[in-house]
C-alpha cells in the first residue's frame, strides 16, 4: 500500500488518503555519556520469541532472569514451550495491574498503577498525537507506578544520580528526560496542559511551533534533515530501490522491491519463506539499531506439479485440512486486560471459534458447542460460533484469553502457534495463519 500511495503521488499530499505511514515518536530517556554502559554482547534477538532458546539452551548465550509486564503466557507463540522456558529461569519478576497466567510463574509479583494513578503518556497515535493522562487518584494498596519501581531498583544498583528521586513525578520526568529529540521537544507539560484535550500533534520543535496537519508537503523539509529534503531519506526523496538498500534486504534473503510470499502453512500453494536455523547460518539483522543475528532465509517458489513437495502439502497429508486465522476479538476486548471487567464479560464471555455453517454441519457441530482445535503444535478447546461470514475452509479464533482470568478462563490460542516461523526483517513470529483440524469435543 505504501508503494502504491507513493507511486500515485498520495504521500505528502492533503487528502491523499494514505494513513499508515508509520508513527515516528522518539521518546527516549537517556543517561549522560559517561554513565552509559554498552553491552559487549549482541542482542539475543530483535524479537522476544528468540528468548526461549536463550532460556532453555543458552543460545546464543544464557538468559537467566526476566522482568516483564503484560501477559506473555497468553501473547507469545508456542505456549507449551514458553512455559517450560520460564520455569527454567533463576528469577522472574512480573509488574502488572491484574494477576494473570504469567503471574503464576513469577518469583516476585509487583502490583502496578494505572495511568490515572500516576500520570503518563497514552498510546501513540497514527496521526502523531501525543496524549497526556493526568494523575487523578493515588494507587491502591501496595501498587506503585512502574517508574517508581525502576527508580528504586536503580538506587540499589548505584544509579541514584541518574534515576533520581524527583523523577518519581512523571510529569517532571517527561519534561526533563523524555523530550530531547527535535521531533518532540515542544511537547512540554505546559503545552500539553494549554489545551483541554491534553494532546499535541508532533513534530513540534518548541512550545511555539505550530502543529503540522500533513507532513512532507511539496516545498517542505523533513524534521532534522538538510534543507530541501522533503522526505527523511539520504536523498530527500521516497526511495523505492537503491543499491545500498537492496544490499541490506538481500543480506536476509529478500529484495528491496516487493516480492510476494506467505507464511508456509497455507491451504493454497503460494511462494513461501524457508529459513536456515543452523547456528552457523545466522546473518546480521539488517534493520536493527543494536547488533543482532537472525537465520538466513530464501523465498521458495510455489509448487506447481502434483508431485511437487512443500511443507504445506506435507501438513495437509497429515490431516490438517482447515485454515486457522487468529487476531483481535470483538470490540469489548483488547488483549487480556479487558477480561477483568465484568461489563466486557457480559458482552463477550467465552473464547470462540467462528466456523462456517457448511463445515459445522459436516462435522456435527452446533452453535455454542465446545469444539477441539488442533495444529501440529498443540490443541485447545473453544465455543463454536456458527457464522456465515467466514470461508468454509477457514476458522477464526481470537487472542486474549488465558487460564487464570477470573470470569471465563480458557487456554490461549497461542498454544496452537509456533515460534520458529519468523519474518527476516522484523524477526516477528507468525501469529496469524496455521493449518489445523477441527472436531466436536467428546463428552
């Protein structure tokens, strides 16, 4: 879509209609140069799924402790392996608003504060709005803002000159430490509070810089780039293909120009990505700011003849005859935290599986019945939602449920996914499409 918008002149044009250009919000607190410690080792990986190898096998080097928030034991792929990996750690700390499945595996559980109990910046917006949430009430019980937790930990490691006591005031921390880049330097507390909406649209280099509605208009200069560079690239132009860019893509097995391929577990024959997971086949991650290594990859053409082999055809021969699609659930829920609100539970209580009426009838599955879904990596159960709006060869199961939720606990869909099918650019695991089989659960 970005290529099509660029080719047709609809990037940097009012009314162009292209939305998702990628929000750049450089909010980074940093230590003074003399107090920075640069790790001698490269990253384990650019995606947390790579941590499992480090936890279980010390590859590329051992990982023995984890401080985490959120709910990895619902969100990460290959949940069976993820739980084994977490059990192998020497130390695990969980910082979270609500107890969830991940909390069970923690040596220390630290209750956190919400935004209205501490004051914070809300989620980044694709239209470049930076939104401030004021503190309204104190956190309950032993809950603390996550910034308070990190400052207290920093003191014990001798960083009290950097993680100073005064920075427990999140508004002060924002103004003094977080807005160092020209893109956000003008997003001060004073400016955020000058409007009842409590938001400012970046980039703004100082408190008086007007907000920009449409970036990269003809005749403008990109923030932080030489005069006349309309776009933030070396040439100042939208770069589809350069020799240097293409070399970076080719180093991980791809091209700078789009080539179609899909994750290999598809019900139809498509080109797919084949990775070489041998340790000596790893190559530098071409687009990571910090050093990291990923498996080399190549695009394999789709099989054409009836005798041609492919991983998907082998999977189909094992009886996996249905396309599993995962994703966000209906509007009441977002990941796992909404499952602690009774209002959302009334609207959408159970983990469901959308299935076409023709397929449901063939398998003797009734609406609301408990069914079993199996991939090569695991098995879960869910409630059938017989629905004519899905393809007959596919099912849909949403993310967000886990076994520790207080109202309607279910195993997460990520018991069905695999951590080894990863993209060579982002190193992100395939969480979206798998081959599966479905059956009515026996009593």
